[in-house]
């Protein structure tokens, strides 16, 4: 399987993968990974977790072209597709660019958009009947419950009636994002942050602190009392980074940043 790195740590543990950078889509490298005989699946995450990139239309078209040339199945994880910022590029569903015959599976869920992960329901959009029946057969053989009445009701309610709530959430997240960027880049020496294009995550670049990954985690957890996802858990390209979740009250973020500021070495 070919995936974009950094990649979610649970996916990384589940599969062996060939990684590509997410600062930009390295099409040449992706082509090389896709051409290897053991590659059958291309996993795309858009908007990207943990970096927050929204892939451009030319990048998405290139991914589709590579999959066609090498007869790959694409699983496009678009669970953060609703969480984009008004001042950033709009998210484009990969399926909207696909042609008939493209082997594409799109994963979506209301859990991020409407803050209902506890309901435990997501959806795979599988246009190909043969693939759809094959995946259903696997789920049935494992006796996996697909849903329950509460999760189904929550799923439908979010997508049918949740737009005003989502609009308010996005406005709040953008204010949180701007607050974090201003605070980090002006008050936390050795740490830099760039504005994500999507998701409620900010990828903190802590390489300026000059710490290895174990020491960086120790500084945040034991020193500041702040638990974040260490970048290294997303792969080697995440070394020196920490992932901050801004989907919380601003007061919580202010406390988190004060705690980190207090333990940083003076510059």
C-alpha cells in the first residue's frame, strides 16, 4: 500500500507502506511507490491528518492518473472534508474527478463534523458493485455490527439538519486557529506553526528546540502537563513535531500555550 506520510499511527501499524511527503504532493515519488509489484492500494487522506493540507485539483488528478496506470484501488479518507476554513482553498472530493471504471472507495463520517464519534458510525461509498459486495461479505463474515438505531439517527440528523451548527463550529475553529498561530509564533521560541487548510489540527514544528523525540514528549507531558500526539508516531517525517487539537474552548488552548511557554528554555 502507498500512503501519504506523516500518516495516522493506527494506519501505520496496520499496514506496511511507502510514504510520500505532504508538504507538497511528490508525484514522481508516488509513481515510484505505485509501480512496485507489491503495491495494490493507494490510501489518500484529504484534508490531510495530521498536516491539514487540502490537495489541489491537479494533485488529485495526478493521483487518479497514477492509479489508472498501475491498476490500483484508491481509498480516499475524507472524514475531515467538512472542516475547512473560509480563507483557504475549498475541499474537492476525489470522487468528483473520477471517471467511470476508476477503482475508488470514499470514506466519510459525521463524527468529526458534528462531534459525535461516540456513535461509532461511518460510511464507505463504493460505486463498484463487485467491490461493494466483497467488502460487505468480509464485514458479514466477521459479524461486525454496521450500526444501531441511535447512530443511524445521529448520522441522518447531522447531515440533514446540522448545517447551522457546523457553520458556527467553523467560525469558532478559525478564531482558535488564528489565536494559536499568533501565540505560538510570537511567544513560543523554537516552535513554529503554519495555518492548516482543513481539519481542527495544527502541526507544531518543534525542531527549533533541538530536542530528540523522547525529550520533546517529556517536555510537553512531564514538564508542561500537556498531552499531544507526538509527530514521530505518524512516521519518520513527523520527527520533531507535535499535533495540537484546537477543537476545544479557547480558554483551554490559552492554558495549554501558557503551560508550554513556561517550560521553554529562555532565548
